[in-house]
C-alpha cells in the first residue's frame, strides 16, 4: 500500500491510477500518486513520445484560447480540464480580456480540489466536480449558472478528453448536447488521439489505459470529424494538432515536426445556428 499524501481527499483511492493525474505526470507535475506514476511509466514503454505530445496538446489549447478571445469570446467552459498547470485557460483568456469568465470541469476530485486551491479568489473563474457526459448537471451547477450566460456565445473546450469516451458513451451525442445548449456564435475546440498513423501502438496504448480510471479510445480522422457535426470548422479545419494555427516561430520541435509521432488531430468549430 502507498501512503496517502496529506493533500489527498479521503474519498480518493490512491491505488487506482487516474487518467487526469497521469496526464499531470506526463506534463512534469507533482500532483499524482505512485499508482499513477507506475501506470504512466508503463504507458511510456508503449509511447515514449507522450510527454512531448502532452505539451503539444497544451500548446494547441493556448493557441485556441487566444484565437477565441481575439474572436470576441469571453466565456469558456473547459471540460476535462485536468490538474492545474502552467498556462491555464483563465490566464490566457484574461490576459486578452480581464472580464473573461472560465469554468473548469473535471470528474477527478483531486483535480477539482487543486483547481479550487489554485484559483482561490481569482475573479470570474470557478471549478465544477462533474462528469462531462452529464451536460445538464454541468450547465445547471451553481458555479456554471453564476459565471456563464448561455444566451451569449461560449467556447466549449474538449482538449484531450473525447478519446476517453467509449463508443457506448456516444461521444457525438455528448458534443451535440453542449452544442444545442449554447448560443449561436459559440465554439468548440478539440484535440483527439488517432490510430491512423500507428494502429499497433494505438491498440497497445488502449490496453495499458484499461488499468486506469478512464480508458483510451483512439479514432480515425473520419470518426473525429463526425463528432463535430453541426459546427463550421474554422481554417485550417481538422488537422494534425501541431499544424493547427502554429506559432510563427514555434521553436525546436522535440519530435522533429513528425505528425505520425504526435498521432493527434485538432480543430475549432463555430456554431452558426
């Protein structure tokens, strides 16, 4: 048995790896348990590029939030927000607009607890402990109702989270519920792992994640496109994530710009009606 860290909520099973805390480990964070680190190391045996991929996903998040803020969006719903880390959504959005409102949603109690501790009294921000599949609960939560005005455009962020929904969870229906609940002019931003470049690796990776709190489900570009039905994709559409509106001078790429090693797509879509 591993000792329980003093900051861990009593209801947390520290022996069960959490996808959110594993992601924190891949990003170099410290808010994870020994069980999370063991399974993360096992995953790295299958996909040693994962730390670079995780950082690339965060970079897409930053670029998408800046794009959305510049487009005039001042409300953000970050679904599956994970553990707090450098460059959180409210930091990016409120740099562009100090009045921007952000609601973080995660099903992991540790992620939610740390999010609340990090935010403290940060204005216009809040955290909801919830399963993103329950759109009615998420949007009906007092924090969401206080911060989000659903009669105006909202940016729904689904970064590195839809691949944790199985087909039986009907991920397209989950996305549709948020689309239907938000006003015209709202957006969705997604990244999603794909099995198109290395199906053998993807299958092995899925097997590792069967031991975690949430299982991994790699999908094809066609399948990911179907999840975004009802949104008009902004340029450049659904593309390899490192190619979604890259920075003019992004600096050295640890994977040499090889999209097959990143194995993930990204897109931002706008609801027009």
